[in-house]
DNA sequence: TCAGGAAAGTGAACGGTGTAAACCGTAAAC
DNA sequence: GTTTACGGTTTACACCGTTCACTTTCCTGA
C-alpha cells in the first residue's frame, strides 16, 4: 500500500542478472546441453557459487527457468490464436492447444522441465501456481471465453463428486475463476478434464512411449481432440476445427 | 538351434549377480534414495567399476531395473484381476487398470523410471519393447480377451488415418496382435487410445500437476475411465465397473 | 595334471556435479 | 565519511559416471 517507489539502481542491476541467468539457461537447453549451475555460471562469465546469491539451490534455478520458459512459450500460443478472428472462440482454443503440442514436440527438454519435474511436497503450493501459471491460464481463459459466448452445458455442482466440488469451489490452480458463480463452477471441472487430456497425449508423445509413426502424424493428438470437443458443445463445429488443427500440424512439421 | 545346453556354473553365478543388482537397485528406490552406480555397488559390497562387467553404462542399469520393476509390478496387476471370475473380462481389465494407477501413486519414483524417462533415439526399438513389455502386454491382452468375448464395435481399417493404419498393421509395440486379422486391427487403435488415456491421468497425478484433493480422491481417474469404457461397448456395465474400481481405490488408500 | 586364458574385481584417477564456508572489494546507506 | 551489506572469488567437500591398469580367481583345454 502507499506509493511503490521506483527501483533503485542495485535492484535494477539485480533484476538484470536474473534475466541473464534465465537467458543463459535457455541457451544451454536450446543447445541440447545439460542445465547445471556450473554451466550457467560459466556462460555468464562467473563462478558457480556466485549464483547462490540469486537462487537458493539448483531446484530453485530449475523452477525459475521453468516458469520463464512457460511464460515465453505462452506468448507463442497466444500469437497462434491471434491469427483467428477474435470471436472464433473455439478456433482460438484449438489452435492454441495445437501450438502447445507442437512446441512440446519441438522442445522436449523444455517441456520436461516445466511439466514433468515432480512437484516437491515442501513448496507445493508455490510450485502449483508456477506450473499452470501462464499456459494453463491462457487455455482456461480461452475455454471460459468460449463458454461465456455459447453457454454450452456444464456439469452441475450437485452431480460433481464431493472432492471435485470442493476443488472447483476453492481452486488451488489459479485458473480463470474470478467472478464465476458457484453454479457455474462445473466449468472448472471441464478445465481439469481438458488439461488432463491434453497433458496425457502430449506427454506420451514427447516421452516417445508410442509408435513413432503415430507421433509423427499427430493422429493421436487429433483423435484426442475429436473425442473431447463434444464436451464443449462443439460437436457440430468439429470438421472446421479439425481443418484448422491439421493445417497447423502440417505447417510446423 | 540344436540342444540348448544347461547353464554352466559361471553363467549361473553371473545371473545371480544380475538379480542382486536389480534387488539392490529396487531397495534403494524403495528407500527414497537416488539410483546410482556407486550406491548400488556399495550395497552389494562391491566397488563401482565392477558393475561395468554387467552393464555398459548407467543408462543401461536404469533400463535393466526399469524392465524388472515393470515385470514385477505387472504380477500385481494380474493378481488384482485374478480376484475376479475368469469370464469377467471387463471387470478384470478395469481392476488391473486401477491396480496400475494405485501402484504408480504409491511408487512415483519407480513409475517415473519406467514410464517417464525419455526414449533414447539410439536404442529406440529396444527401449520401445521394454517400455510396454509387461504391463502393456497385460492390459492389451485383457482388452483383446474382452473383445473376443463381446465383439464390440471397433474402427474399420478404412476409416483409420493412413499413418494409424500402417501402425496397426505392422505394430512396433509388442501388443497382442498375433492372429489378429487385418480387418480386426482397429482393435490395436483402441489399445493405443486406452493406453493414452491411462498414461495421461496417471502421469498427471504422479507428477502432481493437479489439485491434490482431486488426486487423493481419484475422481479424475474414475472420470477418465467413465468416458472411455463406452468405446469398449461397456456403457451399460459402467455402474458395476465403477463400484469395482471405487472399492479398489478406497482399500489401497 | 598343469599351463593358459578369460572373467571378475580392485584401486587410483579424471572430469563433472551441487553445495558450504571463509574471505574480500566495492558500492550503497546513514 | 564511516558502516554495512551485497556480489563476487577461492577453496574445499562429497558425491557422480567412467576409464585404465592391475590383480586375483576360476574354468578350460591339451
């Protein structure tokens, strides 16, 4: 509260160093090298223990760059949606989803860092927030925008299992729930279902636990979307949506 | 070809050492320790380089114990099914699936080792075989047994996308396809869909990228099953199957 | 039976990792 | 202008996977 004073010179310097840490880390990842404190430090022209002035541990470094990677990637997902008209809510959602899948396949190491490093029990809450912060926020936001427009059927609070009801009424994950009436919280359950579906295919593809030809063609991804879109009231729109998705799959491939 | 001679003493000794390597590794994992060559060696009362007489690298050690862990866990999944009558094909499949989920939640490190370590491009084929060897074989076998019994609808070869058609006609994954006529290969696509669904929820739960209350209750797992069983022609059987699944979820929890 | 040889295991060493402690100059703060 | 604290270095420790040279042991073939 009160006036937030402008950052002092030292604070700016410090912020710049954080940026350089992230930049060096991302370069390492992009070059296929291991992400290690020493490698990051070396690339910055600094010795390893110096990084402990900025992160308390290796895990914290990982969390930091994971957060930033997710943030940067989300810009791409949003840009993909912006190729479509603002009122094509379904198209925007599916196109962002496809961009997510393409990014994951093209950057498996980054995907693993963000979405496949187990959540520690200690800083659990914070990690949860980080995990779904950017990309999750975008996708749930797009799902909500779609629903605001079409008001497709959603599960009612009564029909939800007790644990799920609690979870959607007081969500841990910072999804788009502000101003969502309790009767409309079934939408949050749809968020979670959709995220589960998307995470499932993409993780399976990235880790390669699937026939390479199926991965390369993206047919399992398309199939997963096809089975899910009816829950968003988009069954009739599927042919058009499929075309949009396949265009994106082909171009990036 | 010809007579397979009985193993000499040295070969028996060597085999026993392999067993001890796996045993020591699994003990380490179970105790929450890191799996490392040195730790395994120390536990065996041996020095680290000695292990190189048995595995060519650390990665090969990981592959070895991953394979054995999967094999051992599968025995449990099969045992879970054996609590049901031999002709309750649907029940057996869902109960084994539930056992898989419970095992993964209870042994996250082991699950990660088997199902979340990226497939190397080099020994790709071999790794694929390992990956889905035991547990995958069991579940696809159960799906096939179910279909042999009910002959529920399956996708026809013509309606499958080209890449998928190739993949089911000449599968990389050693699923239950022997003696499966080309016209029946749509079943393999169902295998893959089912595996994707199962892997998705379970991986998400294990890695904790989901509301803890939803994980703990298992509601997302149940919901995933509910949405999938109709593809196996089991829509009418769902109430009974749900009861079976929930019993198992509650008991192990 | 005995010599030869392969197999199994050891010790030391190299380069790599995360992390802790002690230390120091310099730049900000009073 | 003194004091303080920040950002950095050096050194060190305990691990890690891996290689190499060497020894011991046991099996095999003449």
